[in-house]
C-alpha cells in the first residue's frame, strides 16, 4: 500500500483546489490527504502554493485588488510577478525576468494567482523568499 501512495504525485489541479479550499470530492480528498502524510515532495509543493497564494492575496488586498506587483530575487536574478485588472474586469497575470516573459488572461483573480504561483514554483522549485523578495514600489524596468 505504501508504495502505491508514492507511485503518483498529486496532480497540479487537485493540489491547487486543495490549497484553495481543502474542498475536493470525498474520494479524492482522502487520497490527497493520505498522500500528503507521506510525501515530502508534495508537502513542499503544497507549502509553496499556500505561501505564494497567501502573499499574493495580502498584496492584492493591500493594493485595493486592482494590481499586484511583486519581485522575487532568485538565483537567476529578479523575477517580477504582476497581476492587473483588464478593461473587461478580467485579470492579466504576467511573470518576467532576464530571460523570462509570460502572460495569460483569466476571468478571476484566484485563477490568475494560481497560475502565477504554479508557474513560479515550476521555474524555481528551490526558491525560498528572503527580505530581498518584496512588493514592487517603483518600476524596475522588468516590465514595460
């Protein structure tokens, strides 16, 4: 039984839904929680998503939920994460660094935050925020 738990890690969608509300279908919830009890890799992934989404939520709330602008200092240099409202009340999520530039539109801020969190965690799985990671207070030149 124990080897079956490690055979497959928790899928990104299930992990995102679990992180967002701990609400999954009962059969899926039991499997996810059982896997999280024994899998350090998925525990770390969940912690990273929880930390990141929490920081983004705090930044959005502080900024009036119109724009979030955060810079992570990574081993590859600064990576800026930007979340802004669009003219049609959607959300534009964007990450940019020295050799990175990606964006995607979403209907909800939650979807945009999850995409940013997942994208950043996939690109920088070993990253842990320090005091140098901060909300951007002035333009850094990373995003036009």
